[in-house]
């Protein structure tokens, strides 16, 4: 069998890059010169053992953490050189986030949760709620819009989180263990919806997972080990460890 | 498990008699099923015929085990190619992977790189199967799931072995 075809929406241009990124927490190094390149429209999975630095890498790529050294580029711009205000604006307008836990406001309804970031971006209320309803429908939970998210099942709540991320029409969705709290079947359904809809929208997905079955939804998979990105497949993965940079710290 | 390639790998450490090869094979790879002497000598004979090993002169003593075998450059290349080539990702390949990793560690070859290469081959196969699940009928989905779970089990073994390589290297070299 041939490898899966690269979807038509994937272009070869790079959208996000990490170049020799170092990040430590106190005396503990999490990233030791990580290099990675993610293409426009690509579904890109980052795997690695616990403590390998995979979540730290995702947080650096998303502009949530600032690297101690090295650069993170988004669309050619150095995210780490931006002001905090510009980074926040970038995260609110160009990035969507799906995490394992704690991203939804449990007291608000599913529709409120999806509409909230749109309202924060000054979308008119009526448009925000119409968009929220559309995305909840597309994720197969259109009938749950009026339910508080605290009352939803884990799978339903993750679909709300995916709807909220996609409703912003982001250029990139960053997902950190998005199926970590779900059973296998529900997790796969969420992945199927998230990757399918992201492809339709031309959005790039950067996904962290320890689960190979979830990583298999990606176009490319990279392995993080000891704070470095190891290429898993040299023919298709451009990521590589920054051996030269390693000596710098 | 490839007996000829495993014996060749054992010979790469140092020239050995058939008896020593059988003992080490049984110790590391036999897992309760011993390699018959007849198979050891027949295999060594074929390897010598194909130019992968050379047999030394018969040494004084009784019995058939009087020749010391040494690997040739041809044999060495064959071991290197075999170790570097990922195994076709399919269920129940643990014994081959196990043999490759153990031999690589014995010979001081890059076991981690072999495991990375195998992990990439597994991931590619899992991507193909996941793609099949997205588009195929339910029967294909069920079959793909079965294969995916087996591949995932192999991957877990690969990951765990990767982090234990130093400890394993010390164990097989002592």
C-alpha cells in the first residue's frame, strides 16, 4: 500500500519554525536546541516520552512560552521578538487551542464557550452565536448548544473545544493531548473530526500526543527525546536535532 | 528469526567454534528452544560456501567441532544491511526486533538508530491503516484496528527499549 497522499490543501511552504530553541524551568532543561518546521496546511504530530519536552515545544511554537535562546517563526515573523501584546493578539486571532483539560468554562453553555473568543475579538454577538451554532452542528453536537459544558460527556466537551478552536478560522490549531482523557473510540472520533475539518479549512494542526494511534492521523510525525527533535522519517520530516546548538548550553 | 544472519552476527564479535555459537545462540535467542547442532553446522557450511564465513584448519582433538569460523567482509556487509533494514511492520515481529537490538548492542552498532528507523516504518504503516479506516467499509476498519493495536504494542516495546539501551548494552556485553 502506498503512503497516504498529501492532501491538496497542504502546501510545501513553511508556516511555523523552531530554530535551535532552548527552554529551561529553573535548573531543569526542557528543550536543548530543538529545530522543527511545520508546513502550511499540515497535520503535524509531536510524540515523545513523558518529560521529553514535547509539550514545552508546542507551547514555544504557540508563543505561550518564550524560548531562553533560539527563534520561533510564524509566517516568517519571529514570535519571540514580538511584544507581549502582539503575541497575545496573534494567539487570539491566528491560533486555536485544544487541550486535554480545563479549557472550557463549565458554568457557560456550549454555545457560550464557542462564541466567547469571537466576542473577545469584537465579533458582533449575533454573528458570534450563529458561527458557534454552525460549528457545533459540524461537530455533530448541534443539539447541545444550550447545555452547560460541565454537564457534557468528555467526548462532547472535547468537540466543543474543537468547535471553539475552529470557529476563529485560525491558521493553526495547537492541540496538547486532545484525546488524553477520552476512551479510544471517542478519541478517534474527535481526531477524525478535528483533522477532517482543519483540512477543509486549510488550517495547520500541531498536535502533541503520547499515543501512536492518535499520531497516525498526522501527515508527519516527529519524536522529541531529551529536549531535541529527532527526525523519525528522513524522507518526509524536515525536523532534525540541532546538534551544533547543543554545545552552546 | 533468521538463524544464518544471527549466527553471522555472533561471528562478527570474534571467530568462534560451532559449539560456542550454538551456546550463545541458545543463551540469547533460543528462549527455551535450542538450536540443533546439525543445523548449526549445516548453516555454517552454507555460509562458507557463499563466502560469508571462512573455516579455519581443523584443530587437533575429537569430534566435529574442530574448526574455528570467521566472518568475511561479505558476511559483515550482510549483517550491517540486515540490521539497518527495518523489518516489515506486521504483528508478531518481536523476535526479529529483539535479535537485531541484542546483536547491535553486542557489536557496538547504533541500536538507537535502528530502533528509530523501525519506529518510522511502524508509524508510516499506522498512517496508512488510519487512512484506510477513514475511507474504508466497517470490515476494513475492524481489520485495520486489529493491525493498529499490534503495531502500537510493538511501538511501546520500541520506546521502552530505547530508554533501556544503556542498561541492555551492559547486560549483553557482560
